[in-house]
C-alpha cells in the first residue's frame, strides 16, 4: 500500500481547500499543487485566475477551479499581473467556510485567505514576494521604473503590498518553505519559523546515466537574474571547453551577441523535455550562476548523475552535497557572481571530476522526489492538525 493511500485513510474525512496564486502554465509551483491533489483527491481548488491551457490541465486531475473576480476583468487573460494591487482584496473574498484544512501555495498573495479559529492553514511558500521585499530595486531597474510617475506609483503599490503581506501572515498556522534559504527569508520578513519541505521533482524522468561525458551545459530561462551572460563570458575565456546553452527568453538576443564568434558555445534555444534530458545526461557538469529560491533543474541534473558547478547562495546550498568521511561531493561551489569565479570553479572541478561519482549524484536527487515531498508534507499536516486538536 502506498504512502499516499495509507495517509489518506486518516485524512479522507477532512474537507480540504487548496489555494494557488494563479494557473497559467505548468511550472515549479504547479508541480506542488499537482502533488497536493494526489495527497488530497477530495480537495477543492481555488485560484486568483485560471488560464491554464487545455494541454497542461492534466495536472488538475479534472478539478474545477474556483476563481476570483479578477478572472472576469478586462484583458485579464493576457494582463492579469497588472491587477496585482487588487489581488489581496480578491483572495480575501474566497469563501473557505466549512473547510477543515487550507493549504495555500504562495509566492504572492495566496496565504492571505481568511480562515477561522477552528480551521488549520498550512502555507507552502515558494518565496515571499521578491519584488516587494529585498529584490524591489532590481525589479524597478529591470522594469525601467527607477524614476518618474510610474516609479512613484510602483513604489507606493509595493509599500502597500508589504504592509498587507506582513499582516496576512498572522492568519497562517504553519509556514512551510521550499528550501532553507526561503525559511530564512520567511524569518526575516514575517518573523516566523518555517519547516522545510523540498519541492517535488520527477526524478524518474532522468535515469539515463552516462559515463562518457565531455561538455558542459546550462539549462535556464534567459532572464536577467539567471545570469546566463556570466556563464557564457566564462566559457569565452575557456575556448578549449564546450558549453551547451539550452533555453529561451528576453535575454536571448544579448546571449547570442555574446556567443556570436565563439565556436565552443552552442545555443540550442528551447528544447523538449527529452532533449533537455539528453544534454543533462551527457554533460560533464551543469553550470549555473543564479541565486535561486530552490533550483529544480539542478536536481534534474543530479538525477542524471551530472555534477553541479553553481553559485554558493540560495537553494543550491540545500542541493549540493559536500565531501565528508563517508562519501564524496556532488558538485563545486563558486562564491561570487563573476566570470572569473566561474572559470576558477571549472578549473577546480576538472581537478576533482574523477572523485565525483554519477551514482552518488543520482542518490542525492532521491531526497527531492515526488514521494519524499508527499511523505514530508503529510508529516507537517499531521503535526499541524494534532496541535489544533
């Protein structure tokens, strides 16, 4: 009998509400919702808006999604994010009366649902609103809103959201963070402790472990904070080492210009899951320079037996194992976001590569499996429900 079946026998009488921010595409936070729906098939699903394409709706398990008034506002399908200032009001209008357990999947406003004293609210935090807190300056800079009337409005809106964000945290009984990094952000922003449950990664997709590895790879959306430019700049200084860059996004033209005259840097654009797996499994190492909340692609690389060369901040610290008395490392850290630091890390990696075993990387990825997520979330919920009783 599976862990889900056994636990659900204890929880099948619970009325459960799952509240997600918005449903637009199947990505990291939607994987969490998918697993929560497996854990609680009787749950009802709520979201600010639901514009999930038909081809991706299988993760909803046939559930009808109860949405807010923002779903019906003009141009919401394409521009619902422009209604961010209305989202706190919208989420507070969701009627959750009668539910025993509310699980919110939060990176913006989902945790702001109103609950009663006999209801248990467990909030899974992908990240507090980064653009409203410590990344406000970067958000305004990237949006070209550092000066002028639009800047004043954006700063006022983000100030208002911060105040609401802190107030609404009081309605959460238990915070769950997707990494120790996010747990520290929760402590900083809300002054609350959080349990850590790593997000689910479908590591069964990545089982083609190979041993004849030659080139390096980075797989990422091409957006500014991912710092793909730094990885490319580093390999411009290492013409004898080949880098495969997989992904697409607004920075693609910039990356193409950087790599235009470098035969050792190969840009592939957006690829299918099977093609991504092929490059991850053949890579000598996965190179990544961003500060991530967690880093699902890093886990997918480990599941392929591929070592990591990554920036020593954020969720990467939870993923990479360091060498100890019983086992070797599964990757190499560099301590600053610079091309020089990446070059030095690759040199260090080349010297230690034979000691990094693909099977150890694969075993490390097991800590982040879908089954591990469900087991750990069940424990959190059981603990929260016992405290309520």
